[in-house]
């Protein structure tokens, strides 16, 4: 009689699971005006899994055609050097590693081939993390130039607009290399975190990129990243990718612990990590209802400085403008876009939402590189987004207007109060050594959640007590009742509640 290897047994169990239980995907995808809107919820791993499952093909295409094909000149050798440099000089939070691993797992579950013809191997979670450090790694004398610009206006500058009457409007141009794969694969992602110290937020960027190029939190803080004009030999690794540092500030409910979510949280998140690249981040909250907008200038040599309205030498009124040139971190140099923005505001100090869009197009618009144009009006909960075409810039296209509250108001997986107890498939699965078990109860009552091995022997009691009705999530660290780490193998999670018993297979794979 032939004996199956452990790996073969695990594969058999996973195939059985796939045949008997649908893959749990914590996400939905819809298209509005040809713009994909992805909503994901749960832990970082679960949200990554949903991104990989629902937008994995597009993320892989951007990685192969843009990151490897364009930025690395289509050379697997250049990309190998970039990846090696990343591995040797950068570190990221564990939650982002879990999110990247989740993306790869989601792609696998969706039946997407991980094989990259450009590299001659399967892509992995590290490749996803390299993609999210592309702003930092672009300084390695690689192809591509990143540009951007933005102007925020409030107070006296917008008081004449009957829509916002003194409240904030910010218009942002994302100017990157114009490339067909970027034109084809923009993505708005709504994140609904399960973590208690995080808040819902929106990312506008591209498939596969989960850092913040352009982000808005549910608290109304926005952050838009531009490249700076001085990098100057970064030292003091390990570095942290700037897109993920900005995300830390946007996503955290209160990063600096001062009791509110404000642009200061973005500042603190950038200051907390060592930077390897020069960047300019325009961070706002409503200039009437909350702290005024700021511009965060940072690089490795001179650290972080905050530019406010008080630092304006050329831009008049209640306005702040950002291009790709430092103005406080270093003495300012000539920038034709900044000069044109200042001239437009000097000629006419009144800014409406419509004029904010139009004067930015005229003063700072880059016909050859403007790939996205975004406008955010916090007081009205309005988010406007336009994308480029193959031949025309985004600012010349019709925008799609979103109600921010509607984006955040989204049903998530299990009903809050299902008609009967529900036990979801654990995630991640396979896992090593920790996984999360999620369940929902119809009524309050006693819950027993236990782990058994394939022979039915009790391994560990994860939960035994009273729970309220609704959603619950409990981690299991792969240890038995005595605290010993259990061996690789197939285990069963068993939920007993309301007179019902539910079971799910789990695979610990070391």
C-alpha cells in the first residue's frame, strides 16, 4: 500500500476544503464609470487576500510590465539587484508582510498563475513589497521620473464659493511616467480594518500598490505624496518605504496619541521611520473645522520639516501649494509650476471647487505625464477622481464624483446578527504559527471554540465563555492546552453555540 507524504496529504485536504467550502474573500469589486472600486475588510492578511483574489491579475501585470518591464528596463538582472538592495536595506511592519503574503495567497485561491515570464520564476510576497517601495527604489538610477503637484485652499480663499463657504478644497495631480499598464489599471481601494487601532480609509492608486500615494481617512485627513528634489546619499538603514510610512499615519486612528486624527499624525508617522528618499507630502484636514493643512518636506539628510501657510513667500491668502521642490528643507529653487500656481492665485484670490480644478490644470498641468487628478472636499464628503487616457491627461477628462460616506458604508461578509451561528474558514490557511478564527452569533450565549486533531483528540480550547451576539474574531497561536507548539498537520476548529456544532479544517504547515 502506497503512503502519502505529508505534503500530499495537506494538498488533498486543501483540495477537499476547496470542494466543500467556498474561499472566504473579504472584498467586493465594482466598476463605476470604468473605474474599479475595491472594498476590502478584516485584518491586513484578509485585506491583502481580497486584493490578490479580486485584482491579482492587474497587480501582476503592473509588476511585470511597469516595475520589471519599464522601471528595470525589462531586465531580470536589474530587478534582481533592486530586490537584493531592498532585502538588504529596508524593513517593514509585520502587518505589511502579512498583507503581501495575503495578496499572493489570494492570487493562488483565484487560480492566477504566479509564474512571471519576465523573471523565470513565481512572484512572491517580497516582490509585492518591492513594488510598494518603488518610490524609494527609484533613486537607484533606474528609468522613470515621478512628479506631482497639489494646492489646498480654505478660509478667505474659498469663502465666496457657496458650496463650501470657507471650507477646504484640495486638488491633486499625480504625474508619473505615462505608461499603458498604468492607464489600464488604476484602482480605488476602500479599507475597512478589523484592527482596533486603525480606521477606515481610501487609497487611490494602482493594483498591487497598498501604500499611500493618495489617501483619505474616515476622519477626513488626506495625504498626497510628491517626490522631492534632493535625495543626497541615504544612510542609516534599515529604511522604511515612504508609501507605507504615510499609510501608517493615514490608517492609524490616532498615530501620535494626542486624542485626534490630524495632519500631525502623518508628520509623526514619517518622523518615526528612517527615510531613504526625498518626498513632499501634502496633508490636510478642513482648515475651518480643524487644523490647517501642512506640507511635510523630508529626506534622509535633513530630516523632516513642516511647511505651513505662515511659510508662504509667493503664494497669497489661505492656500498651500506643493510641487516637487523643497521650499523649507532647502532654500527654494525655481519651479515653473509653483510660480504659475502663485501667479494664478495672485491674479485671482477667489477659489471655488471648479476653479481649483481648472487653474491647477492650467498652472501645473503636465500634458505628457498627468495620470490621475483628484479633488477632495472634506466638508461636503466629496471625492472626485479622473484618469488619463492613452493620449490625454487626467485633468482634461470627466471626473467621477464619489460620496465618501457611501464608500465607507459597505456590508462586510458575515451579517452582524445572522439567523444562526456562523463559523468562517480560518485565515490564513495554511498557517504558521498563528491563524485567526472568525465567527458570528445570532444571540448572546455560551460559546466553546476548540481545536481537535484528525483523530478527534482535543488539542486546545481557544474560547469557552459568554459572548454577545454579532461578529467575533479569536487568534490561535498553534499551541496546545499546555502551551506547547503543535506539529505540522491537519486540525479541525469546532464551534459549539446555540445548540449547534460547526467545524472547519485547518492546516498548520511549517
